[in-house]
């Protein structure tokens, strides 16, 4: 009986995959000329939006370093160890200078 119900459910399911259109990214990390900027673009934006990064609490460089290390070590983010310090320094600098600002929602 279970096999018959499963077969019926599979036959009733749509055959094709649904497609969705995502909106374009409207926010970008600001280029402050900091050496860690390019590394942050390459490594952070793989998983996080610029707006998500901008919404984080005010962290100093040591706290950003702990966050970057957590991404690397606990979540296995593809961040080489030598890029962790420049990324943390860039994020702390951009946050301190108020360059990281979330964008308003698009209608």
C-alpha cells in the first residue's frame, strides 16, 4: 500500500524543476583602499550579502578576527589563514569609518 501511494505521489508531482528569478544585488562592500578589501570581496561575499555584513554590531578588529576565524575553522569557509587578518582589519576599519551601511529594501 505504501509503495502504491509513493508511486502515485511521484506521478502526480510536476516533472520539471521550478525556476525562480532572484533580484540583483544592490549593495556592495565599499572600497576604502584598505589592503583587505579584495580579500573580503573574494571570501565574505561568497556566503554573505554586503547588507548582512553591514548589519553586524560594531566590532573592533579583534572581534572581527574571531568572526573570520569562526567562519574558517567552524564553518570551513574557504578563507586562507593569511587572509584572515587583512579581512578583519578591513571590516573593522570600514565599520569604524561608517562605510558599511545597509541599503533600504527595494520595493
